[in-house]
C-alpha cells in the first residue's frame, strides 16, 4: 500500500514539474494549448488536467503520511481519507483559482471585429488628415487607441464617435452626428 502512495505522490509531483516546464517552453514557442475537437464538438473536461495531477500528488502524499504516522489505521480508512483530502483540495483549487483565472483570461482582450460600430469619445483632437486618440469601453474595461477620421476631417476632443474599421492598429472613426 505504501508503494502505491509513493508512486502516486512522485508521479504527481513529476507531472506538475513537467507541465510547468513544457508550458513555459510552449509559451516561448507560441503553442497555445491542446484543443481536442471531434467532428465539431470539443472535449470539455470539468477539471483541468493540472488539477487531476494535483489530486494524484495529494492523494499519494496524504496516504504516505497516514501510512507512516498512523500505522494502526485500516488501509481502507487511509485510502478514504487520502481520496477525500485530495478531492476537497482539488475542488478548492478548481473553484477558487483555475475557474477565476480562465474567466479573466477569456475576457481580457476584445477581438477587432467586436469593436466595429462601438461608440467612443475623442480624447485627443484628431487633426485634419492626421491622427488623434479615442477612448472606448468594452466588457467593463476602458481602452485608448490611435484614431483617424474616415473622411480626413478634424474631430475635436470630447466628440462622440463610432469605430468604423481598424487598419494597422489605427481606428478609423466618424462622428455620431454623421450616422
């Protein structure tokens, strides 16, 4: 029984270290993650693989500790305590760390097509045939971007505008009075 707990513990720790190192290498290379897609439907797991590996390490560690420091316990109770401890800790990690981080990652940066038609305010005057700056709000976050008028005219600071298109990180806008 002790061997089972030791193997689970060391395999769990090794996989956590390997996933950390490979994750860093994949970030440098530009690989964004594993996407399993089966004929239009993707594989959605309720827990992340890292949390499952964490369970393995916790299960093995708690079982190992109980085997060494409470040898009078029945092996069934040791298995039960180790499994419940692993489940509780993994639930807490999933609920309070992994899920909030995924939500924050998914809402951080809007796509360019989501910005078309969005209202904005000129924060720095857009000069005739020149550039200025606009401010806009999307998903509760405020952004500032370089802007140019679509007709080449001047747009004063404080004017309400709409984003028409984005080209080379420059936002082309028009006054909402023109719409």
